[in-house]
């Protein structure tokens, strides 16, 4: 499968590598078509990995991952181009965080979310918010945690969510995926990242997640 | 021990009852000193339970629980009176939620929290934010869940937090309490309630909680 990964950070690299390992053709997109991190990544991953600008990667992929910083996501998608996003599933892993202070804050939240902003701006794109609640290592290898934990999906398009649930399960090994509802529930998972941040300071590792336990 | 419980809703009633069962003297406080729910609760719980206005309950208690609606907490504490709060531990279980829409929103968040507002307004009160991440039934009986889950504490006063951790463990049965840090981390647990809300809709019970799982 041809997949476009927007973003060259830890999330883009880790997901990109996993997607190549799974046998896909992956293009990593950046603002700069000659982004050094994207070039190095593509060289390392071999013939099934390539790089380009956001528009190249979005055009290349039949399936897209948004792995840009949340604060840069709207701009990256504008560069990707509406035509290149049209009708495609966009798996949005990003978080709208302002890291400038030690206490992270959200750049959008409460009555809106980045997931909703993306869906609103690209109504023909099938946005599914997921994986933003865990570190990149956990995203592609949840089985490394000592117990089965939960990941969430939010999105308006039921078929797109079903496809993403399959990807999460069959490609990445997520055995429990909770469908929270439509894209407005992105508010909940994006806000959760503030708790993730506080936990991360106490737990001293980024390799953790939560498990929902009922009576 | 003499305990003041501010608020007459599910949380106040459930905590109040548990605290009486544990052998404490509990006064439930309300805006109206003759609040029908407080009167009925005190009658049902017997001689160790009483009721009064916010000021009566705050004056009565050596330990205080804020179980008012988050949107009403600042007003309730103003009525309780600074002198009655001075030097005391205030366990803040409230959430600053606007329930007017089916999508709950926070009335304060991101760069501030209700926990911080309370601490800022009553600098001599030892505010510990906790239990706000679970339903009242789970607060006092976490062992009913099928696995051990986590509860969080946030507060500036280390001794107060240690006392609250003891209360959570010895009185309510919480075996795992995670200290998130100072009262600013109330932002994280208050924001988490948006995820709690989304989960609650999917899980079809209020009797659930999260467990932090690491590698």
C-alpha cells in the first residue's frame, strides 16, 4: 500500500519505519522537500521509503498519517493541498500542544480540537484521530507494555474508523480499541495528553499507557 | 474525627455516608442551612451525621471535602468563610464542568484549574485535588472494579498530601495513589474528565476507572 507520512519527528519516523517493515511503500513529507531528517530516514529504510514535500507525500499516499506537531498541522495540510487529501483516510496522531512552558498547554481545546479543525477544513477527508495518547514506541508496539492497554478512535466516517481499527489491530498489535464517537471526541483525547504529561514526569518513562477497568 | 462535607449531591452523600460508617462525625454543608437533601441524609445516617450551611460545616470540620459542583465551588467556599478554611486540609473532588451541552466543557482549564483557583484564593488552606477522576461509588469502593486502578493527588503541601494518601488508602481502599505534583497538575486531572465523559458513553456504566500500565 502507498502511504504518506506527514512529519519527520519521532512519530513520523517510528510509524514510517513500521509501515515500511509491514511491506508498504512509504513517502515521508516535510515542508522542505530536502528535509535532512526525511532524507536520512529514507536512506536508512531502503527502497520502499522515499521523501518529498507535504504535497508529494499526500499525493503519493492512498492512506495518510498526520505526524506533524499540532501547532504546525494546519499549515502542513494546507501545503499538502486539498486535492491530495480528498476522499482519503487521514490518521491524525498529532496533539495541539504549546511546549514553551514546562506546563504544557493546548493551543486549541475544550470547545474545539485539532481533529475537528482538520475535519472542518477538509470535509472530504476522512479524519480519524487516534494514537495521540501514547508515545511513538507504544504506538507501533503496544505489546511491550506489561498489560493490554487501550487506544481510542474518534471520527465521523464509520467505514474509515473500521479500516483504522483494522490497521491498529493487524499492523500495530492493538488488541483493544475504543471507539469514542465522532470527531468531537478528539477534544477528550487531546485534553488527556495533559494528564499523560503529568504521569510521564512521575513514571520516568514514555513507555506507558492507560487501561480502562470497569466493575 | 470531625469532618465537613460541602455539597449535597451524589459525591457529598456517598462520601459523607462512608465517612460516617468509618466512625467520623460528619456535617454536610449546603447554601441553604435547611437543604432537604442534607436533612434527609443526616436523618438516614443517624447520630453521627448533621447538617448546616457551608459556614457551619466548614467550621465543624477539622478536615473538609469540597463536593460541590465545580461551577458553584468558589461561591460555596466564600460562604464557608476564609477563617473556617484556614490551615485545614481541603480535599477537592470537584470538576469545573459546564453540563449545558451534551459535550461537557470546562469552565476553567488549560492555563488554570479550579484546584489552583481555590488554592490561590485560600493560600492558608491545604488544598489537595483528588478523586475527581472517578464516580462517587468508585471513590469510596475502588475494590469493586475488577482490577486495581489508579487515583491521583495534586497539591502544594507535602504533609497534607501524605495525610490524604493515607485517607485514600486506609479509609477508602485505594491501593495505588499517584502523586502528580503541585496543585497546577489539577489541570491534568480536571481535563481528563472530558475523556471520562466520552468513555462513560461507550462503556455504559459510571463504575470504571483507568490503570496506568508501563513497560
